[in-house]
C-alpha cells in the first residue's frame, strides 16, 4: 500500500531521516516510537506528501504528492497548526470541500466525524474558544471525515483526558483503515498496536511485534521504557513475555486464572 524506499531528508545541515526503507500494508496498526528529535514527525510529513521526497514515497505505486495527500491523512501534534475554519463544523468541512465532495456527502461525513469524536455540543462553537484537548479532537475529526486509506496520528492522545482517550481508542478500533500512530504513551501503544517501529537519530533501529520490548539495548538506545504491564509481569516472575497481558482487563483475567490454578 505505502512504500518508502531510500528516504533521506535534511534540514540545512541536519539529517532528519537517513535512508529509511519500509512497507506499510493495508489494515496494519502501527506504533511509531522514539525520543524527541528522532525523526518521527518528519517521517509523517514525507509520507503525507507535505515534504517533497524525490520519488521515495509511493501509494500503490503512485509517487504524486496529490495522491499521497488524498490517501494518507495526517493529524498534526499541534492542533493550532492544522485548524483553519472559524467554527468546528466549518473546520471539518474545509478538507472535504477541497477534495470535491458534494454538499450532501460533506454533511454526511461531518455528522459522522462529529459523532465519532463526541463534538456535537460544540458543532457551531468558534474554534478559537476551544481548549487544547477539544482542538485535538477536532483535528482528529478532520481526518476521520476525509476517510483516507491510511491515517497518521502524531501524538493523538496528548492533551486528551482519560475519557476522550478511551473514545479515541474506540473510534480508531472501529475504522477499517490502516492506522499509524506516533506516541510517547508506551502503555497505549502496547495495548493497541500490532507492529512497533522505533526511530533513533533519523534511523529505524527496530521494526517488529511487541517482542521488541524484550530487547533492552534497543529500549535504552531509544530512551524508552517497557510498558507498565510488561514490567509488572517481570516483577511477578513471569518469564514468557508472549503470554503477557496487554491491557488492564486482560491482565485481571489472566491473574485471576493464575490464582485459581495455583490453589487447585
């Protein structure tokens, strides 16, 4: 679906991305991890076509930036850099109108996105009156409305309260889309993602499933930590990480079953 070949990107004398090669397939749930300045946001901007990449990024074989922007949605980390419309509804409609949807289609997609991100009460509210978390929800709704084939989220849970983080997780789990999320929230990533890609100094230093958290050298090099549930299972003496629970609900069931068996 999305293929990146020999992608290098520089800011003046600084190399932000160094010869990146990877493929993103349909339906994948990918977490992009790494410390600040590791190249995650630059990578997203290249994949979305905002930054020109000299035929290093293609969507189904098409390298045109217009094709990338139409099929690869991007929710920016800083909501203020993305919001243009003066009300919530007008903001969500902006991208839809630019891509040529009819008024009927636009209204339908706006209604869907507003419902998905719990924005009904602020549909007509001026965007400059919104809190940071509310602005974040609006920018997520922007991309949900466009229904792009791939959605990149740059730190989507930042500024969201716990209730709206859960709402966000429920929303993306219902989307029949390829989702790529850059996040510093290791516990969220561990619970949600199927694939983990770790950046460090513009390079990819790991790409795989949750087994990457077993690699202490990678975790240390990228200034990350292991998920809390992973650490908990290690402290409790569980050795087989392939059986570690990846959510609190699963953890509770797992531990209850363990205690029951222990007393048989």
